[in-house]
């Protein structure tokens, strides 16, 4: 089981890359906007494969070319290293 993140300085690069803290939750969020639905859905498919391999799954929604993502580790009661790693991988997949 992942442990809750205690070193908040590890969040700084993600916050600089467009991730935001979620009000009222120990979670981070980001909105990805793609050129069209196919690009958004393709990215979600690639991100889903990464998340499945990590056994760490995002809260997300998709409307046309926009994907909203929230990351938190429910078992840990907040952010963990898994969230940081998945956020970095999602950003890399988005290019």
C-alpha cells in the first residue's frame, strides 16, 4: 500500500507544469485539451494502460477534446508517490 506524501516539495514541478491542488481534498488536478476527440481518446487509452500497469487509476472525465484528471490515492487518504509518478507519465504522454 502506498503511503501519504509528506514531502510537499515533490509537488512543485507538477504545479509548475499546470497541475493544481484540488480545494477541500488532498488531490491534484489538470485539464488536458487536445486537437479533437480522437486525440483525447487516444491519450486516455495510452494513459489507461500506464495506470493499469501501476495499479493506480485516475478519476477522470472526457468531453469531446477535453480530459479532466484528478489524482489522489484513496488507500493512503491523500496524495502519494503513485500520484506524482502517474502525473509525470500523463504529462509525458501528452507531449
